């Protein structure tokens, strides 16, 4: 016995597909500068460098910002595999490369700091797979993690750059 797709089922399937695509590709949140940490706003733009790195403790991500006057600002997103530190995964630390380092301070009350950092990373012209990993860590979005997974596969296969059709330009959401 064959099942047929009736008109109501097709409409439902269409609405679910469109809804899913709208959710996956929804715009990033805007930044309220009053909720960005003041030390980060004191750095002069354009930045001399924006470097990202991660630790092999489960993937703790570090971002180092250096302005034109050589002022350095560190942000850290913990991702430890230790059970007793899993509660730190949604937190942001400033002042040190790793949240266990001396001078590391838990950021409280500056929720839009990560959105500001997201804007900086998205504007970066020569993004690496580690930058994309930091973006995915900040947003938690499927499309960002998909880009990280695809870039990792390309690197493991020995390729330098993925094919142009699969590299997304985040600012306009079009393909290159």
C-alpha cells in the first residue's frame, strides 16, 4: 500500500523546512556597548591582531586582542572535560589565556562582551579554523559547527582550502 503526500502534509512539510532554515540562518544578536566590558572598549580599533587558540583540555578557547598601542586583552571560554568544571562552560574569563592562570577573572554582568567579540571575529579577513571554532563556541549554532567540522575534514585530508562553494561568507550569508 502506497502512502501519498496529501496537500496538508505538503504544506506542513514546507512550513517545517522554511521554519528550520529561518532558525538556522537567523541573524546574530546586536551588541549593546553598555554591556561590553570597559577594558575591551578601551582598546583602540583597528586592532593590530586578533588571535585565537585552544587548549587540549577539552577545547578551552582563548582570544587575544592587541591594539595599535600594544595593549593586550585576553578572553577565555572554558570547555574542560572534567566533571567538576562543566558548570564553567557558558562562562567568560578575562585577563589571562586560560581560566586557571593567575590574573584570570570570571566576567559577570557583561553579557554582550561575547557578541562584541563575535562581531570582531566575523569581520576578520583571514579567519582560520580556530577562529571559526571560537565563533561556534560563542554562538552555539549548527551552521558554525558545520563549518568547523568541514574545515577539520579538509585539514585532515591534507587540503589547504575547501572548495569555494562550501566556504560561507558570514556577513552576507552568501557563498563566495
